[in-house]
């Protein structure tokens, strides 16, 4: 019997083809095979066959047992047929019995699926296959068993098997069962089930099933039972999920609480790429107050965005609630503190070189039990553009000395209907159009509608390249559904003209050998004169939502404005490149002289101050401060004598706001001295060659050896956000607004992380709310505990879930007050 070293053969014998089919017919599949198939040398042959051309085998030694009708492939044996490959130490084919089996560690690979075991048996006639001491990876987990049998297409039985998502060679956790049936790419059914953690049984079930399907699949979701003092025994997420292709899915769920009632939910999403996307969620909740009394609350939330051709879009954001009680028990503090619920819709489309917008809003003030509606609001704005663009073509040339090229025009249109509903139990007529008064003549529900046209004409010219001259004329025409005398469909108008002169002066100071490289000061004074005729007759017209006309007497006013801006350039510092801080500090001062005012015609002097340092960062520390304020001075009370003698700057009013944020954060590394080993499916070491060599123990002797170890980074962050507001009146009354929000997150150890945030009213010295979250990684599981406190309200949630199968393998409990 000849022996060939690493022989590669292709034969035309029917029995070899039958043997190959016997071996390759075992359809026990899994995923992520990484076995490289050796190159195949095809023997010369005068005969051709598509099947024969696809059949190849190789081994260190090949034995032909013609007397016993057997072929033995020994020593790194490999058989390849189409996309299937079997690799084992020894492969034996019994031609007479039409059976095949392998010896030693064996690998079956078909496309991207694989299965390993100590021995593989297969019978061609009965289509029956068996793997001893088998293991495989199906979809999201790993399966091990004493015997794995194929009983039907894509159906397998596993005796004394275990299932786990842990990729360690010895799993930290697993589900053990005597009988397990696997429906490939569908589900697993097993009985009984024993849940083990570190080889210790922690719970048992008579039977169980869970899905191993990939992606979105319709079916029944796994509910979450639990218990707390407030609700008693409860079961959450009793739900049915339906998915239609890649465009739509919906979930119908029921939460049942023994003491407090139930909650019915309907959630769906939909999307069509580049065209539309959105969602529609609704909830109905029954809350039992007493055994004889219950209340019902509901909430509807809908989002939709639709993109049409030619940059046309439609957006809808709808949110309706029955009462504020629906937000009780919500983990989000912003929702619990929500006082207003807003819904809106908008439609935008290009029109005459600009955009036409149509929108509607509905605001439900839950705190004051009132409603505001805008339905609809139509607006169009043509921004200021040169007049010649209205009558010239794009290719026409504009003469440089043309006097008319400095004329520009603008136009805007707006049509609005608004409603202010103060009636507690308003009907739909009250919300949309009904206007009513109480017995004293005070409006309870008031609706107004109007149309406004605005147009402007402006001439701009620059003298000697630095002095800006501007002359403008603008006017408005408004139509109202009624005036204050209840006269229907009335018309009003106003107009004004103004002249303005402005220029800018620049000063630059360079600073050498310091972090500050240069400072630029920009001084921009301007003087304007405005004239408005007497429009006191317009006082009979309403003003609402941008619809209104001037109702004041004649105005002749000169306005003087002085803007001081400081811009800073910073040198390179460490790793920071050269930077520019535009408008680092700005002071804007204004003063008016009114020719029509009786008495003092000069108005108060107003200053607004804004400081914008653009943030400072040094190592792990970053600081951003944004102070702003305003000061109003009486120019008649400002004098050097008052300033130096009494410190009186003539300040009538002042306001001060300060927003600041301090952040500390960075990265730190934990060294993994003993990295977790992976099983053969993950490490891809299915068939290791025999070797007497052993890996030398690694000794850490230098910092370089320490840094060479596998490391993982953890982020830590601590931030303080402070908001302070006060003014002259509040300051005298020792009143101010001062709020502090603190947030902290850190990975304490390799597996433990913590998050904490709070909201503090510093003036009242009261903690409005605080939240703490603890997270523990358990290799293939995770624990999350979150506690929230807000006044007398509190809630907590405890979650234990599998990282790979978070929806199927989880435990959750929660409680609140």
C-alpha cells in the first residue's frame, strides 16, 4: 500500500466521490471559521466533470484499503468540496457502508460557519450525523455538548449541553440542560434549565426558549417581572414586536402593577432613507388611587420629517398629554419638571429666490392650565438685495460709475392666526376659533388674525473708502380680522425714514516675549437720525405674533452708538498653536436725543458688556466663563465732582449675568497583568500543532515591559456649571438667582464606574435633585443601579443583563415614590 507525503489527488472513481459526499454532507454549521485551506494541485486527466473538478483532498499519508473498501487520510487531513472543508488528524471513509468518520480534533467549515469536535460521524443514507464532545458558535452564543446530532435540515439536538455568551475557555456563566434543540438562525428550546455562575447553580426552570435570530424579527418580547413596595408585584413589557422589512416596526406592550394599575403602550418607528422618517408613540395609564377610584392619563408623541425634491421639507413634532401626572415616575428630571408641552408643524419650500415657510404651534401650559395656538403662520422674506438684480440678467455688466448700483430693497410677508385660551376646560371650538369674554368684559378666549406686508428701500455709499453713509425708507401695511372696537377686516399702515453715518478705527499693540502676542482695539462710532410721522390713530389695532403697526406719536430721534471691541492673539504655548480670540471683550454704549420729548430730550446712557474668553485649557483642567451685563446711567447726574467726591457714577439701573463652567478630566490606564484567555472560536486556534516547546514565563523587569502589557483606558470627568443672575432691585432686596449643576463620572477600577450629578439652588441652599449611577462589568454581564432624588420624590432601578443578549437575558427591578 503506497504512502505519499502530503499527497494532493483528484480521482474519477465513483467511490471516492461518494466518500467525499459522505464526509462533506454533515451540515452542522457555525460561524467565523478562520482555517486556511492548503493549495490544491490538480492531477492531469483526460476526463472532465464539474463535480470532480471541485473535489480535492490532502494529507500527510493516504492509505487505500481496497479489500475493506476504506480510505484513510492520516496526518493533517483535509478534504475540500465546493465551499465545504473538513480538517482533522484522521479521516476514514467506509465506502461499503456509505459512512464516514474522523478521529482526533476535527473542524468542519462551510462558508462562514464552523463546528469542532473530537469525532464526527455521518451516514449518507439516513442523513444522520453525530459529533462527540462537540462545540459550535451559532449567531450570538457558544454551544458545547457530549453529543451533537443533526435530526433535520437546520435542526440539531444536543445532549448534556451548555449555552453561554462568555468567550472564555471555561465560561464564567452558562445555562446547562439535559436536552437542547437548536433551530439554526431561529431559536433554542431546552429542558430543564439550570443557570450556573462560576460552576455554582443559582436558579432552575422546567423549560425555556429564546431567540437567536439576527436583526429585527417579529415575535413576543421577554417580559420583566419584579416587586416593589409602591406597586407590589408587577410584570413589565408584556409585548408583541412586529417588523416589516427595513422600513417599519411597532411594539404593543402592557405593564401590569398589582397595587397601582396598568399601562398600555404603542410604539412604532418608520424610515425611508433620504425621503422620510419618524415615530409615533402613545401611552394609556390607569392609576388606582383608592380601591373605588382610579384616574386615567395618556400621552401621544409623534415625530415626522419628510424631504421632497427642490429642498422642500415638512416637519412635525407633536406632543399631547392629558395632565402633568403622566410625567410622575419619569427618570428624566427635565420631564418631571416640565411645565409646558409644545407641538409644532412646519413646511418650507423655495420661492422667488428665498424660502416660503408655513408653520403651526400649540403650547399647553400644564402649570397654569392655559393654551396658546398659532394656526397657521405663513411667512416669506426676501433679504436685502441690489435693485438691479430685479431687472438685469446675470450676464449683464454693471458700469463702475453707475449711481443706481448702491440701491437695495427688501420685502417680507407674514400672515398669522393666534389664540390665547384661558378657559380651564376648553372645547375644540375654544381652541381653534371661539372668542369669549366673562361678565366683566375680560377676554377668556381670544383669537386674532392678521396679514402684514413690510418693504424697505436703502441707499448705501462709502466715502473715501472708510466713511459709510446709509439712507433708508421702510413701510408696513397690516390687515386685521377686527380692531379693538370690533370693526371687522380693518387696514392700517406706517412708515419711517432714517439716515446713518458710521466708520471704524483700528489700533494694534504688539506684545513680545509673552503668552499674549497682540491686542487689537476696534472703535466703531455711528450716528443715525430717524423720523416717524404721527400714528396715534393706530392704537385701535391689536399687536400679536409680529403683526402690528406703529401706534406712537411723531418721532424725531438722533441715536449715538459707540462699540468698543478688543481682539486678542495668543502665542504658541506648549501643545497649543497660535490662536485668535475675536471679540474677546465688547462694550456697546448707546444714547438718544429725542426732539419730541418734553423736558430732558437726552435719554439715559446704556452700556452692555460681554466678556468671551473662549475657554482656557491647561492639561486636564478647562475653564469657560461668560459674564455679561448692562448699566444704565443718567447723563445729567454724571460729573467729575460726583465721581471723585461721592463715588456716584449716575447709575440708575444695572443687570449682571454670569455663566461659568469648570471641567476637570483626562485619561488613566489600568494594566491587564493577566489578560483573559479566549476560547478557540475567538482566538482562531482550532488545531494547534503538537510541540514540546513551552512558552517561557514572562517576567516584568522594566517600565518598557510594563507598558507593553495590554492596557485599557478609562475616562474621568468632573464639571461644575454655575449660573448667577441679579440686578439693582434684586440686589437691594438681597435677592438673586444662583444655580449650580455638578456632574462627576469615573471608572473607579477596571470593572467599576460611577456617575453622579446634582442640581443645587445656592440661594435657597437646597438640592433640587441628584442622581447616582453605579455600573459593574462582569465580563459578559453588566449591572447598573441608578437612584434619583427630587424633593420627596425618589426612584431607583436595578438592572442585570447579558451584554450579548440584553433583551432575552436580563433581570430588572424598580421602585419610586
